[in-house]
C-alpha cells in the first residue's frame, strides 16, 4: 500500500574512535557481516555507481594496491547502491577491458542500509548515489579514519596506504605522525602532560624544538 | 558467491571449507589450511552451519554425515 510517505533520509555520520556501525549485507562474495572482519583491518569504501569511468579507474587502482594491503593485514570491501548482478557484470567487464581481476567483495546496498549507517550519501551531490567515502576500521571494529571525496574526484591510493601505515605505526609505537609523514620518516613523540614531564622531555634525547615538539626515529 | 546455491550445490570455496572441517577445527585454522580470507570462512561457516552440513561446539567445527555425503556426491 502506498501511503504517500516519503523515505526519511538519514544524514548522520559515524564517529572516529567509536565502534563502527554493525551491518549484515549482501555482497558479491555472499552475505557478510562487519564482525566477519574482526582480527583484520578493513577498508570499507563506497563508489557512486557501477559502469562509470571514475569508479572504474578507482576499482582498478584498489585492486592494484590489494597485495600491499594484504601484507598489512587489511581487507577491502566496496559498496554502491547497485545490485549484485550489476556488480558481477561490472567486475567481469573490468577484467575483460582492463585485464584486472577485482579480488574484494562489493556490497549491493539497494536499500541504502549501510550507506545511511555510514553517512555515505551527500544529498547536495546526489540523493541516489554514494559519494567516494573511505572508512578505515581496525581489528577491534573501531572506526579509525574517514575520507570523503566528491563524485567528480577519484581517490589517491598512495594516501590510503600511507594512512594505514600511519595508523599501524601509531598503534605499534604509541606515537603520532607529522604532516606528509611516510614510513621511515621521524615520528612525533606525544607531548608531556605535566610540568615535571616537560622538564624531563628537554633532556630525554629526542630531536626537540621545544618541550611540546619532539621527534624521534623508529 | 554464497557457498551454497538455491539448488544445494556447494561452491568450490565451500567445498574447500567443508573438506577442511573433516576433523574438528576452528575457523582460523580453516582459513590457514585453505588460504581463504577469514571473513570469507566466517561467512561460509554461517551458511553451512544453517544447512546442517557442519556442527559447531565452542568455536570448533566438524562436518556432519550430511556434509560428508554432499561432498562425496559433488566431488
């Protein structure tokens, strides 16, 4: 029965540092739940639509960095508001035209359930397509980073790899990473939180500009 | 690629997972044995558990008689 009621859009967004919203979704690899990825890092990313040019370049690029991500214990999971049949046809088309096999599952989010949970729809751009979103979820299912790109602009895979490296470095060594950091560069030592610790920091042997600004090599 | 289709046919990866459960194993061990990603093993395990092709106790999975005969029939 058509009640004439319109679907109420959800423009909420998830929050960094909190558990990533749980979901169960149909994908090109079967029914997958967020919890299935526990123990590994996950990059959940959305694209506007199958069979579109920018998205095709991105899928080829994601497939190309998949081996590097695997070395870092990271899985990929795509999403768009298309059917599994469309996804299957598109990945076959990519393999035929570009010689690249897409190794990761893609969510068929026809009812926008996951897109709404993660705030992937930007109504100023499109009410029927997901924008180019990236959610980095850690092995404990905590949302650690988000990137949002508009429909017109393909994402930079090297930045996504760099972000993973930075987050994993932070977790492993308890440090922060400065602007434009790349693996091998010096890292930021967290600033001291007491005057006593600030005094000690000046003598700690780090590369210190001032009590709050210290770097070290790993 | 669900591991069991509507006609009851088990996919190649589903067969690998079932075969790995011939002896009691955890899903982590299945992922190691088969080389399949753990998320895929977990997703498939739900399906084959629901289809009663395996049984689970305390996180350890074992193929059932039904699962064994299906494997034999489809090998």
